[in-house]
């Protein structure tokens, strides 16, 4: 069976990690979280160049230099797993790449993913709930977002994923708990229900 690559996108605090881990566990897929893979190195790289280790939003050094390194690392690890026949869930916002409609085609070419099943699972959430969740998790890297909430929300609303040649599937994660049956039905993975 051909491996699958799921691009799990959505804002921080939308519940991407919970959704991704649930799917990975139920289907025995590889789960790759960009934050887990890159944050320690990113923090040190930012500090060594005179920035706070938590600088992301509004930091040109991060967006111009560091961000591409993070995503290249994430995708290289994914590609190795796919080459071994393992399906992969990529948990990362990918916001900086939304405007490049050829992004998926470029990845297909770079990693020879012509015969790989590919889909986007976009985790969405009501913005008022998003703010509550972000406040509750209390991470320093969310300080700018919370202090500039209206600007942050507007930037999210303006960034629509324009990728071509890939199935886009939204999943509303506004509720207090994840509706597992709805999630699997959304992805047409009903066969996973018997494993839960």
C-alpha cells in the first residue's frame, strides 16, 4: 500500500497536536511535530544572533533565515520515513508557504512523492476559543500574538492555503473534546474506528 503524507495545518492552540497524535496512534503512522524537532535548535540559533529564543512573529531573522531550515528538516525526516514505506503526519502551521500554489508540486518533485497519497487536514477553531486555549497554555512565544490579538487574527484570516494538486479537508476542533468518529469520517478513514 502506498504511504500517506498528511499536512496537519492550523493555528497554534487549535489542537493540531492532539488530532495528529490521535490519528498516528490509531493507524500506527509516524507523527512529526516541527516544534519538537526544531524548537531547541531554533531557540539557540535565535539567541546566538541576538534575539530572544521565543522570537517568531515579527522577527525577520526567523522568517528569512530560520523558518526554511525548520521546514526543510521536518520534510527531510518525513521523506526518509516515506521512503521506508511509513505514512507520516506533519504537524506544523506551514502558514509562510500558503501563498505558494506550487508548494506541493515542488515537494513532489524534490522528494519523488508522485506515488504518495497526500492530503491537507486543516484544523480550525473559533477565534474566541483559540484565545482562551492560548492563554491557558501560557507559552512565552504566544506573548506577541495575545498582545496584538486583532492583528494576529487578521493575519490568519488573510492567509488562505492556495496549494494545488492536493486534497484539502477542514476539521472543526472548537469543542471541548475531539469527536473521534467525526474526525475519521472526515478523513474517510472509517476502518480506524475499530482500532479505538
